[in-house]
C-alpha cells in the first residue's frame, strides 16, 4: 500500500491531482488497511535509487467504512478475532481444511468451478 501511495504521489502531475492532498478509502478489510495507511505510513527511503521509494506515502485523509479495529475484543470483551471467529478460514493452500468447509459454505472456496467438467 505504501508503494501505491508513493507511485500516485510521484505521478500526481500525470494524473492531474495535487500530490499534497491524497486521501484513501475502503470498507471492511479495506477500511482497516486505510486506517493503517493513515496512522502508520512507512517513511520514504531517501537513499533509494528508485525515485518512487524516495516519495512520501503519507495520506492527508482517510474515509473508512465498518473497519475491524479491535481484534482483541472482537464483538465482545476478551474475544480474540482468530479464536474461533476466523479460525475456520483456510489459508490459500490449506486444501485439507478447504475440503472440510466446502459442503458447509460452498461460496467460500479458493477455486470456483467454471464448467461441469470441474467436478463438485
């Protein structure tokens, strides 16, 4: 995300925007990422050979919608988000776990059948 903001700021003239007035927005996980950019941008690397990396990634405005913000009290005091709220979610290549949840939640799969030959 830092690189994205830097790239936009570096090319602000090409895009016809003010490089000193860049905002970010997002909803849900995107809202969380927006908040992270607003509160903790990575500093520019003044020694980099890459001119984009020497550019600030600081944003001047954040508009976020329903971001998760408290992962240690997720919906109730003391409930940690990943225990068990997100514990069921398989990783990108956790095929064994994916096979277990597929019958219960077919919309939550990493691979979507496109033709009848794909099975399922």
